[in-house]
């Protein structure tokens, strides 16, 4: 039985879709109300929202590891993570304050409508399958390793992030705003049906997912500065295969840098603004059936 | 005779195309070298570049009015404006340190390859015409009123900004990076030919320009908060006409707000991230032949 669901916006203060959806629902909660469970909404990083920046001092969405929560430093986001953990979790407890966390993000990459899932819980993957049935264009990225246990939605055992793009930071796009809204309503409908013990044939089908393999950084010079661009033939081609010899980057003097591995993988989060400082230009994933 | 040209990048620290072009040319100036004049390059707002933000305390590209320069406040950008004015100008002097300023910008709007021109000088408009001949896709926006005298390129009588988009803030796109580079090289070639007194038939032709008329703000609520989105039928349609009855915005509950004026105008800078805080969602311009 799902009793309480949290919809989180503004984990990154410059990803406005989640910010304005949450503000909308806080003004008028009627559309997120369902009869057999409670839904709460919150802005995770209000200070960053006000500044329209990803974060103030550190990335809030990398601040929820058990270690970070138990020994928080003095940064704004570290303290905010402790507050959110108390409100929604606490993490690792047998019983948490909410059963599911939906975290609303956007990306500058051409990710379309997608989910980033680190949770391995049965409830989470049932929900994923339900949404894939409702939104055939939805892509699913299973993110493992690389700080998966530090995300907002890792506070509780069930949850994931919606990532939609391409949207520049600090911008609202009508098309992706309403698609995110629709997907959220589908998720709430799923919990309602589940609680009502309705038959959910949507959750029985197989789905294709993209399973995280590794990160690829930009070419860099001896000072660690970016020394090239995502190749124009690769730009915007998220969820497409990368084969040996395919161009990945071009240097500022137009020399091509190609993919040299034998294994065919799929490129995701290509040229996401926030990942320049994190040191990756795209992620590579394996396509598989679940 | 053009003796000295300044190419400026990083006036806005999160518009990376200009930042990385300037860095590239500072490492290897061979491609911007011409035989009969000098070209200098500079990063206008290095502190903002380092933070990958538009500005630190205030918009540098609104800091060059005579008034602001003569009575600068204590903000970082105000002091930086005084330094740049001394280096490139000074503004209003009979003889300035450089003859022409090219300022490199990007926009999240679908502006393609465009020029924003406030200068009325003959040299400036000759250069505009030359570039239009070399790059037929180039659009020209004549920006008047609304702080035109506060731009970096207003320090000297001749100059303009290149605006290319759509590019998210904090992102480099290969296609628009190299288009900006090519346009810059054409401009330098123009000065070279002009100094050589070559015949410039390119500057004799008529061009179409978009002449600034007014700014249109987002719908806002009683607290000044954004209460709607650029309509999905308007998004990305920069340089297209807006007629009476055309949808401009949709509210968060999907009510359409239409354009109600009789005068047919053209929409530009639609949904530019940096203009949310300035209070406009797009600008409207008249199309005319020069």
C-alpha cells in the first residue's frame, strides 16, 4: 500500500520545469489529489531556485549518501540534505515518511522524455513499466555506480527522476512542461490503481532500458581545460548507438576524435551543461530488455 | 583606415562560444592576423567566465552608458566596465584606442546566426552588408532604445554583437561555434579589403533588417511571478511574423494568450533564458529594407 508520495522540484534551481510544476500544484493541488494516498510537493533547493542556479555551494543531488548525511559539512546544500532526509526519510530506516520520491529534472541534452532510475525496488520498476506503457516515447536510463546513492530519490527505497530535454537552464518550454505534467499524473494514477488492487497488465510487459556503463569526458588540455567540442555528427543524438570509429569530438582546430572501443554502446546526456564541471561530455550505456 | 579591432568574448560568462573562440585565438593568433590592421582579443568578464555565470553582480553588457562610466558603483562589473572603457575607448573621445568592437554572444532563442546592431556609423553598416553578402542566412536586428548605449560595443562608434542560437548557457555547440568563427573571419577580411581600398560591391546591395519596436513580457501573477509559458506554436519561431490573434503564451492551466495589436511585427529573442529576470519573453520588430 502506497500511503505518501513526494513530488520534488527545484533540486537544481535552474531547471525550471519542476520548479513551476511544483509551484502550480502548491497553488492548486486538485490535479495531484488521488483518493487512496497522499501526495506532497516541495522545492528541494529554494535558495538555488531564487538565484536560478543549479546550486549555491554544492550539488544537492549528490548530497544524500549515508556518509554525507551523517557527517554534513557546513555548506547550504549539506544542511538542506539533512532537512530533506528528516522530512522524507530518514534514509535507511525501516519505515520512511514517504513511500516514493519523484524528482523533476531537465537537461540541455536531447534526452526527450526519460527516466533516470537507480532504485532496484519492485515497486519502482512496476511504476517504470506502467509509465512506458502509457508513454511509448519514454526512455529509461538505469544509472548505477557514480554516486547513485547520493540522489534525492535515494532517500527512500522507491523513486526515480524524470529528465526531459533539450531545455536550456533557466528556461521553460511549453511542450516539455506539459509532457512532464502528464507523466506525473500517470504515475499518480498508477499508485491509485495499485492501492485499489486493480489488474496492471502494463507492468507485465518487457521494456527496453539503457544500462549505465561509463562516462566519457571532453578532450582536455594540460591544464584540464576543455580542448574540443562534441562532434557535430554526435550532438543531439542521444539514445543512438556508438560504434568503433564513430566521431565523438572535434578539437577547436577541427581534428576529429573517434570512439575506439570494440563494444557498441549508446550515448546519453550528450553535452549536458551541468556536466562540464563534473568532467563528462556524455554517458555510455548498454541497451537491454528487462 | 581601420587600425585596431577588438574581438570580445565572455561579456556574459556562461556564453561559452565567445569565451572559447577568444581563448583559442589567444593561444594561436595566426587565423585572426591580417596584414594592414591589428586585432586584439579579450575576455570581458573573466570572473563570470570562471563561475560560468552571466555576471557576478550586474549585467556587464548594460554597464557602458556615459552616466554609469562616469559614476561607477562598487560592483565588480561596474569597475570592469571602467577598465574596458579605458582600454578600448574611452567612450565619447574623438580618438579611441580601437576602431571597431565585435562582441561575441549566444542565446537560448532560435536566433540562428544574427547580428545585433545599435551603432549607426557608416563603417558599421558597411560591415553588416558585407557579412550579409558572405552569409546569406545571417539576420540583422537593429536594437534601438532599451539600453542600446550600455552595450560593450557602444564604447566606440563602430561595432556590433554576434548572437547565435539556440545554445543553452554553459554549452558549446560545434555547429554554431564554427559558424561564429567563420563570420568573424569574414569581418576581418572586410577590414583588410577596406584598408586596401578594394572595391566592395557587397556593401552596395540592399539588405533586410529587423528594426526593434518593443518588448513583450511573460504573463505574470500579482507577485510578479511568471504565470505562463511561451506558446508551443510560438516557441523557436524567431524572425517569423506575429499577426493579430496569433497565440503568444499559454498559462500553466493551458489558457491561450494571443497577440492583440493590429500591426504585424516579427518576434525575436523568444524565450531567452537571461531575459526572464529582465522582464521580457520576446522582442517585436519591424521588417524593413535598408
